[in-house]
C-alpha cells in the first residue's frame, strides 16, 4: 500500500460510519419491493442496498458507510469509482456505446488485446478474444483447446469453480447452490484431486499432489484424449486454496509432454490480486491459455481468453465472438484500470496488504482453535473455520462471523466447498488505517462467535 494521501479519492469519505441499524429502513423497503420483483434465485449475501461507492468504502441508501473487503468479488481492485475509469467511461459513452466488434470493429478492443498479450505470462506470440464474463472466458478456452487439439476431454479439479453456464457448471465442483437441479451437464469433463495443503496428508509436497492428480487422470481418461487441463492457480469459490509449491509446474510439465493445453483460470486471481500480475507468475508457470475477467475492467462486464497465437489461430473465422463481447465502454474501462494499476504499482500495494493480512490473521489463528487455517497471497487471503480438534468444517461459525461483520460496517464474503471460509479481497487502494479498522471488526466478530480462548 502507498500512503493514505496517495490513495485518497473523491466521493464517499474513506471511513466506516453507521447511522442506522443494519439493514436500515430504506434498505428494508427495497428488500420488500424485491420480494415481488426479483427472482429468488438471484440472492444477495449483504443485507443493505448500495447508493454509491468510491475507493474502499461503500455507502448504502440509509447513509451507512462500510469498509469493502470484498471488492465485488475481486472486481474493483483499483477502487470504486477510480478516477481514470470514470473519466474513460464517460468519454467513451459520449462517443458510442456499441457497434458489435464482429460487425463494425473499433480501436479500444484492439488496444485491450494488445495489453493482455503483453501482461499475461510468457513472452511467446499471443492473441486474445474478448467476451463478457468469466464463465464465458473459460468456456471459450475449452472451445479453443478442443478445436486446436481435436480432443474431447476436459480435466478440472476438486473444489473448482468455473462458472454457471452448462459447460462451466459441469466443470464446477460444488453442487449447492451452483448445480443442484440444473442438469444434465455437458459430458467429457473429468475431475482430479487438487493440492489442498490444509487437508492433504501431512508432508505431501506439491509434486506429489500433482502426481496423485495425474495418476487419476490417466486412469479416468487417457492423456491422448485430453484437450485441456483447466486449473485456478489459487482456487476462488472453492476456498482460496493455495496449492503447495511445485503442484502447478508439475501439471504444466505433464501437459507439455502429452500435447494437452494448460489453461489457467485467472478470473479471480489475476490483475495484481496476489501481488504478481497473475497468480501463475509466483512459480513462473506459463499457461497455454489464460482466462481473465473480474479485475480487468473495474466493474464493467468484460472478460478475455489470451493464449499462444498458434492455438488461438486454430479456430476458424467467426468461431469466436458475440454481440456484446469487448463492448467499447468496457474496453475503455479496462484500459483505464490497467493504466491505474501501472501508475500506482498496485501489485506492490497488494503485496503490502498481504503482509498486513498475514500478520493479523496469523495472530488470530494462534488465538482461536476454531480457525483451522489462514492462507493466501497479496490481497487474496482466507480464514477457514473448523471444529476444534477434528478439522470438521464449521459453516455455522462462518455465517455468524460474516453477519457480525456486516452489522458492524464491514463487507466480507464467505466461500469454500463447505461454506466454512471467509475470503478477504480488499481494493488495492485501501488506506492502511481503513484496512486495520476492518480487520479490527473482523477480529471482534471472531471473538464474539468463537469466544475468548
């Protein structure tokens, strides 16, 4: 993190303040309207309704200000209402909002692809295609891999989350709420065990975990039938699972040896979130294809697949694209977000945040046996709650801590296969004092729920 003055923003004051109970009266009115208007399947985890936001603070319709430690699920890393982004979006909206790149192309699409080709891991020749969402990016990566290799099979991992389309639901591990009742799903998707150091046999190395996965892949489906292996370098919805060192390089090496496309799903972990440009950079892993979204455009809907030029070029003209993919307003936002990341060196800011999170959360784990694990890198950290003594997931305690944080003015998110993990994804521009205040609220909530040890 830089100093507070450098990270200052206009708009919502960068402080936590509660002026009503949570949710307040106007939020309750909106919740009542919602019951009649919004499909119940589109649920929300936060009880208040947002009026405005800037920097690292969200203000609700009742005037309460919340410290945002979720960034809209890792989207607003450059901060809410980042100045360059706001300016670029306004200017682009005034020029034109849409022509469809596959009909009448425009320069911002090309410029975003140039940036992605330069920023993603590896110095080989790359090209990109722009789409709308992370799920769409993952699905297009699979399409490209299948077309380029002529093979059908897709390998994914335990605890994975890749999206909500039919194919990406098949690739996602967790049934509730993502898959239950929505099948049948796309075929030729195979699942292997991931490296999960907290729950793996004690002492298992990353290379050993990779071999365990490879052995299962080769039993389930022969290597010659595998089009791609799709992996989150740090798993997101599955619980912010950080694989043991050596796991990703060993998987990538197996893919190279067997003509399998190695796809990195960097939708949540990319764009500086882990303190590197991309999470793969930590072990110098170079994917064949990279799926990106979330932090790419500071809240505007944009996603991409970037990859080796020969793979991307294997698809025939018209085989990739869509009406809104690479919308010019979203592209303008992406270019402004990348400019912000570069000028403020936000990956370095994420590393600074990671140092604070590791220290404070590590101390919390030492105090409470109900915290089984603390893990993460950069501004992507998680706390896993368990029953003391047997490591059984404690989703109840997790829900209580999340609710207590919300009531006290801090937005946090839960995740994990068993719903027993709290994930922290603060904007990179959060002032240190505000981060410490938010962590203090989290610590107090943990104390309320788990009790003094």
